[in-house]
């Protein structure tokens, strides 16, 4: 049985782009729910952390509303 990865928050220290992802399954799609570089400026070293409860709520609403 596949187990989804834990939610993560990505942040770019160069342009301040950020996104919290909450994967629904174990399939990770680059630049959708997994990031290795910033999609805005292309910076290679993103900061990755555990999201706050508020970040998780916002990500869940974004998924529900389709934005």
C-alpha cells in the first residue's frame, strides 16, 4: 500500500517564492508537488521545512478550490 510523503513547505531565499505541498499519494511530480529549484527565478537551493498548521490549511483550500 503506497504511503504519501509528509507535507513540505518550499521557500526560495533569493526571490521569496514559497509553496506548501501536501501529496495525496506516493507519486511525486516535479514542479507540482516536488521542487528541486525555484520555478520563478531558477535558484537551485530551496529551503525545505515542515509546514505550519496554517500553511497546511491554505494548501488544502488551494487544492479544494483548484487554484
